[in-house]
């Protein structure tokens, strides 16, 4: 769906912790999480310019540029970055808690290739295993991508205007806050092991609903496509107070396409999560929050749920009617 440009890069309560996590990941894994192929440097410079322009405009109390535009001051972290000596991707790593993938069109075949980026929030893959590949190979593990989307995505990218960014969310259920789990790492091996078994001792309070909130846009000068995302985590137990959500999630888990659900890795937690969701669904019906005859389907005002404004205001300690507020709170 369309993205309001004002919400491209959002700061939230985990900002400091996420920046620290990302810096540690880069220190440990290097070019497995951050890399720029030769010839793609100018793509990263344009991306940085757009990010800095956005941050200093949207958050002027938190980010400022020197009068000669050569240094960035981060007033949250109390850091100063020399823009003339710090590579663009390193600047983004240290200031923006988002993952970025830059794709560029090869004029010889019309295909888009992954040329540069920072990926610190990947599950089951890493930047190092994808860099330099065309879209169809980057998305090889994604169910149905090759059959249904491979050729259309390259055509869509080629025609995408610079003033029409889009957004979407991709969800999963995780045991704990799994942020980075690349193959052949201690995190990746642990994740694969966890997804391969159902633990009777699993506590529902340890299950988190992970949403990778993704945006897509074209840069105006280089024409590169920017894909960026951040991982947001919500305790599954919060859905108990959200009308319709338990029933919706339970329906998807039970009736979703098998290869997609396997890709999401929900099997490892469904033995605990499904009974709880069904119990919360019955509870909401008994309390009159949901009609017992309701045909479970996507809400007309999706992704908004009844009472979301009040819940968001309480989580933020705010009062008022919420006009102009975007999001459900949680980590936003």
C-alpha cells in the first residue's frame, strides 16, 4: 500500500538498544551484514543524503547538520560523525536502526541486482549470501516468488516512480526476540534448531509476534531501488485485549497455505499459541467485544482495530482524540 513519506524512518523506544545491537553485529560479522560492491558507492551516497534530509527535517531536535553540511550531530546518542570521511553505509549503521538493500538495474538484461546494503535483522539468510544476485535469486527461498512474481517485479521496479513509495508488513511468530539469525552462525543454528521442535515447556509469554515493516522507493538521481525494513516485536499476549485479532491469527495459522506457514516457522509455537488464541476468541465473544456470528475475515479498516487510538495513547501516556496519530503503539 502507499506510504506517507512523513513516516519513512520512525524513531521508537528501542532506538538506542537497536543501534548498539547493530554495531555489535557488524563488529562480529563484518561483510555478512554490511557491504558495498565496487561501483555502487554513488548509490549509497544518494541514500545517505535522503536519510539525512529526512532525519534532520522530521526530527530536528535529535539530528542536526553543521552549517557546512560536513558533520552530523546525533543528540540521542551524543555522537558527531564526519560525513567527509565516514562511508555512507557506516553512517547509516551508527544512526539509523533500519536495514537497507540497494538494487540497481543492469542495462544489458533489464534485471535488478542487489548491489549494496546493511542487513542486521535477517532470519535464515544474510547479506553476504545475497549480495550481487538478481531479484529471483535473492528471493529463492520465498514461497511462490519464482513462479508468480519474478519477472513482474523487475518490470515493476523499472516503471516505479520516484514519488510513490509503498509499504507492507511481513509477520512471523518467534520464541524470544530473534533479530539476527544468519546461516552458519550461532544465532542461525539456534533458530533452525528451535523451529524444528515443539517444546511442551514453552511459555506463551515468551512468544513474540514479529513484524518486518518494509518500504520500497526509487531514488531520483541514480534510479536505484531502496528496500528498507525494521523488525518490531509484540508479545502475543497483548492480542488478548485486541478485538478480532485472536480469531484472525488463529484462522491464518490453521488455514494458511502450507508452504507459506512453513516458511514463517509457526509450527514450533502453534501447539501453545493456537489454544490460547482460541480461548481469547471465546473470551472476546462472551464479553461482547466480538459478535459470535462474525465471519472471520480481514477487518474493513485493516490494520486498525476497534479502540486502537485509546490503546496507543495509554501506551504512550497521552490523552486526546489521537487525530493524526499513526500506528498501534507497541514499539512505534
